[in-house]
C-alpha cells in the first residue's frame, strides 16, 4: 500500500527523464508532452540553460530567509516589473498562495477605505486554488464540497458578463475588488470577449475597486504575450502568477500596481520559502530563455498550427463542439465527458488532459516545433474521431456554462 496520501487518481505511469517536448517513462517508452506538467514546463524539459542556472545557484546558496536582502529576488522583481508594467511583487511558492496574497491585499485595501466587511467579485467556473480561501473563490462545487464552512466575502457572477458585474456594483457597497482569469483554465479554456477586460477596468475605476487577474495558468508567455492581459491595452491593479514562472521550481507571485501598491506593510504577509535564491534563479533563467528563443512568437505560431490542423482533421466530425484557445492554451470541447481519452492518448504516447469533463486541454511546452505539433495532432485527432464514433457510456453534456 502506498504511504502517499490518496489525493490524486494517478495514471499508471512514472516518468524518469525529459528533454524538450518529450518525456520517457521507467520502461523507456517515449511520450510527446502536450501538457507540460499543467503549463509548468514552458521552456521544455531540462532546458540546458535552466539546468545550469539551477545547478550553479544550488552550489552557491539555496535558501536564506526573507529576513535578509536577497539580490536575486530584487533582480527578478525588476525584470517582472519591466515585462508586466506592474510595480511591486510579493513572492510565494504556488498559485493558490499568490491568490491568497491577492485576497488579503484586497481585504486590507478595503479596510483602508473604511469598508467593514470587504467582498471580492469572482466568476462561475473560476479556479483559484485549493486552500480554504481560494477554494471559496473557486466556482466549482466539486472543489468546495465537503470543506464547508467556506470563507465569506466572495460574490459570484457569470464569467464574461459585464452587466452582471455592473449590477453587483449598483447594489453592493462592500465590494472592493474583482478577481478573474481572462482565460479560464480548469474551467474548460473559456475565453472572454475582446471588450471584457476594458469593461471590467472601467467598472473597477468607477467604483474604486481593484482589478485582479489570476494569470497563474495564462501567464509567462503561454498565450503569446508575457501575460494574457497584454493582448489588450488594459493594465490590472493586481496579477497573480505561478505555474510556468520558474519551470517547475516552486514559485508564486502577486504583482501590484496603482492603488494596490504599498497596501502591504512589514508584518502583514510573509513566506518562509517565497522568493528564495534557487527559485529566483530558475525564474530569471526561464524568462531569459522565453525572450532569447522567441518562445512567445512560437506559442502563437504553433498554437495556430495546432488549432488549424485539428479543425482540418476533425472537420465534419459530429460531437466536436469547438476548438478554441490562445497561443498554447488550447481546448477541444466535445459533446460528452471524455476522461477516457487521457488513457488512450497515454497508450499512444501522448500526454494530454481533460478538464471540465468534456474539454480536451492542451498546454504543451512553448518550445514545441512544427513537426512536433503535427505529430501531436496526428496522434490526437484519430483518438477523438474514434471516441466520438463509438456508442458513448456517458450522457451528452449540455451546451453552455
Ligand atoms: C493552477 C492554478 C491555480 C492554483 O495553483 P497551485 O500552484 O496549484 O496552487 C490557481 N489559479 C489558476 C488559474 C490555476 O490554473
């Protein structure tokens, strides 16, 4: 019996090594990685420059504590401020912690304005993490069930619905912030309309609310820009990052701009590990690899190629509802739950994921080549075709959120 606590229904495979977009299991079988450890290994597996940066830093100083000056943390914050346009950064170790920081910041900001019971607007189908506060902010009963009482102070509205946010603003004096993913990852690769972010910015400005973006999954180059919000000309007050930021060395970040700057004072928040020299060295190396190798442009080109190829190979297949995405954040929505595709892909030597029950999700390394992208589609499309051609064990899923 395993002594590891049973929180994951794991697939029966263990990986031993990786290189670029490929990983090898303990029996030597090779797999094309269409998931990158859930949007973590953006620069590909064991990139030599990343390995060198981590090894060199590990040989010098791994950890020292935020009780002291940390040069690499300063350097990383400078770099992240430069590429994001935000000003101040708090470092932690994961996406949920980054969102915890954002939630605490919003509450402190609200109290500073004299709001006694500050509330944050969150979205249906959102995913913000598994801590008690972030699962309360998450819009999925599956994530919340059994962990009540939930943390109060969240007001939920439908995603991509500006009118719903406006209505809350008219009736609720305790709102201090909006927290949203521009592309919902776990929720099924749901993309907001082009005017949504500007609309949210306007509403937030009108009420003095903080606009807080969870870019834990969409950030760090995945959508073809450093951050998904940069597709538009709108800047948030707060942004959270994690997943791809340090290529697998645990890191999270909460970035602040404008009225969110200076809200936290010494003693308000902290982290033992957050922003330690090792994690910062890995993040700095990740950011330079993305820039030097043109990986954002590659994410756009390869993302378009994968979507076009999939559309061509799945044209006319009934049961394929939509193929969507931005850069290398891709969803293929089918008309029925399709978890079994993950195992079939594994057997075929391809790593994919299914989210929200009926959406095949692809989050490959940003380094993926055209050949690898074509291999990915040629492995995946027949599996989807066969799956949809068979009588299905599950009821079709209703359209819409
Ligand atoms: C993965 C994810 C999180 C949670 O990150 P952890 O590192 O698992 O805590 C939060 N928000 C979004 C959008 C995510 O995709």
